[in-house]
C-alpha cells in the first residue's frame, strides 16, 4: 500500500482551473462517474423521483464531516446536516454579478426565483426532513441531476462562506492547504476524515496530497513532465505536438511505456464573440461577412496542428453524437458558416463597406499564451486579406480577460466554453438574452456578448423546460439555427485534448468534461508483463 501515498502533481492550463480544484475539495449530493459521466451517489447515498418528475428526495450519508478549519468552534470540522443543503441553495439563489450558479438553477426549484428577487425569505421548494432533503421543481427536468453534479451544486457550510477570511471548506477527499498555496500553486492535503471507501472497504483517498500548478504559457511545464516532476498535463500546447509525436515517440511505444498519450474529444467549443453593443457589429451582414471570411480549416491544420475534434461548421454544441444522441447536427450545419470569401465580400459591401472602405478598426482580445496569439494573428491576417479590414489584437491575462468580457471592453473576444453538464443548454445559455443586465454599467459575465433575441429566448426556454430529452433537443436545435442566422458568435473549432500521463499513475480516468476525480488515484510502476498480458487479451 505504500506506493499509494505518493503526492500527485497536476498541471492545469485551461479555463477549468478553479472547478478542477473544487471537485477535490467539495462534493454535491450526486457526482459524475469520471469514466462514463453517469450520475452516481456522493453526499446522498440514494434518491427517488416522484412519478410526475417534480419531486426529488435525497437521503444523505450519515457520517460526513466538513474539513477541519478555524471557521468552526475549536477548529474541528462539524457533521454535515440537511440544513447545510438548504443553506447552500440559498447562496445559489442570492443575487450577485458573478453568481453563475443562479443561472444554472434559474426557474428550476420552486420558490428559488422568489427568494432571489426578495419576494420570499425561504425557498419553498426545498425541505429538510430528518436525514433527507426534498426538492420540488417548477417543471420536470431531464437534466436536474446533471446540474446537481456540477460544481455549482456542491454543499458548503455557512461558517466558511460567511467567515471574514474565506477559505474553501467542503467534505471532499482533499483539504485546501491555504498556508502553502499561492496564486500559482494550489496544494491540497489528504482529508483524514473522508467518508468514502473503495470496493474493499479501504479508506479513500490513497494520495497524501495533490498539487495544481498554473502556467500562463502552456509550454512551461513540458520539461518538468519529461523530467518526471509532473504527473499529468491535460492539454499539450500546439507548439509542443511535434516534440511529443516525433522526438519522444520511443518513450510512448516502449514496453512498458514511460509516458501515456491520450487523445479525447472534449465537451468544449472555441469561438469568437462579438460585442453586440458595438454600432458596427449590430449590423448582421457585418457579422455574417466576418464569419464567412475566416478559414477555420486553415486555423486548425496550420496553427492548431489538427489538435481539434472538428472545425466549427456546426453550432455551439460540440458535435458528439454519442453524447447528444439524435441531436440535429446536420440541420444546424446547413445554416452554419463555411469559408466563402466571395460571399463575405458581398455581405460587407451590402452592409455599406465595399472592399472594407470606411470600416472602423475593431479590437480583439484573447488569453495570454503563444498558441492563442498565433490563432489571433492568423485571424487578423485572414480578415485583412479577404475583407480589407483591420483588427487590433491584444493578449490579456486570464482574470483580466474575464473582467473585460463582462464589461464589454473590446469588440471581439476569444472564448472556450466547457460544458458544465452534458446538455446543449450549458452552451446556449451564453446567448440567453434575459440574463443580460438592463444597466450597461453592470457586468454580464455569462452572456458577455449581450446578445438578445426574443425568438431564440423562446426556443431556449422550451428546451430547458421540455419533459423529455427528445423534446429538449428539438427546441435547442431550433434555437441554434436562430443563433447561426443572427451570428453573434464565430464558432472556430470543437476541442480535442492531447493529454500526457506518467505511466506510473493509476486509475486516473479522463472524460470529455475534464472532470477529475482523484479519490482512487495511486502510483505503481508499470511492468513489461502487464503490457504483454494486455496484448494477449
């Protein structure tokens, strides 16, 4: 068992930084299986659903404790109760400019929106009864459990949330090590009081600690990985692909291998969003012209070195039929955008800018990083070449970029959106007009393009409140077709991660959501016999 208790070091370079840390520190009532993405018990050991689909009853695990922390009396973590679940959802339904959790649960739990607006002092649709928590929904939902499994549904204690010096405190397998963490390195320590057990009854987690390291430049951690000082890199930078596939190929093909390479389609969409408050960009023909002027195939092949699942020839929802079975990807593709420079020029002329004459310079912001710059520079060149228009590009540090997007401090932004749960809803929420603040001075962090269209909103709501997956997909696909016609976004490509794992890392499951569950990860050196057995099987 000694090999189990070796620290794992995890490098993270993408948008999911906070979520992947929180998935180790916090738990919700239910969780995703890290391999299949099916819903499994977590803080709730079981649940039931009423025949009408409106009532969910969760029975909680009985011996679950929050992490030891100074926010509790004597610094000792107390037992989690059903009242903590009620309190958590009150925080979800509390107004705040950065409260994305509310938009996930908006118009979902009975009485939640009344609590949010101040019309009620309690959420009528949540009741703690003994060791159970009962949720009453506004309407049946095909994805309520998926929303509960997302990072927005994790259970938090009042003491930590309301402490003067907030520290993440949950019930998860690892404890946030505030003393030894910085803005660049987050350290997590094993939770000795964790309630989880493996199939043999052994306590989880196996690891003593987890270290997340953040890098603005994706190339920086590669040498550390080759030296064995990093266990996992979730997304190989495009500038390092040749190094992986050519220079190090022997280390992957040896028996046993030194490293393991995993390539997997992601539930992610990379796109550009227009600032819909810009006078020039309010002209739909301008937006369509720019859409048709971008050669997505060239971006993916030349700049991304084919590190993408598919070019952006569909809508916002990643074209993964195995996950979104029977979704109308073909119908959406028919109204989406292909590279067509002649049509792009015609549309721009019809918009009043023949050959780009009189077209104002637009500002384009993107995340700091070499591969991001290469993509932005190529887009800048393509628009200059096809439309004779100028785009000023600017690399911005990640946190500043999020702030600038929310306040609309540029004309075009690059965004990569990872699904919070496997439903088209999580991508289309970015275009839902009813969440845009009426006051322009307030930030709009979710629909940061500030796109508003009544027909889209109607279809989106139909999808959210549909009584079956089939009905929801029909409405969401129709909404995507409206979105493509209105063109507030330029879909560039759909993600595919090339991941690197040291071969001694065991039970690290990967999935399309980049959901990490490190509870049962351990270390054990591979042997040649193992790989001989795999070949025979």
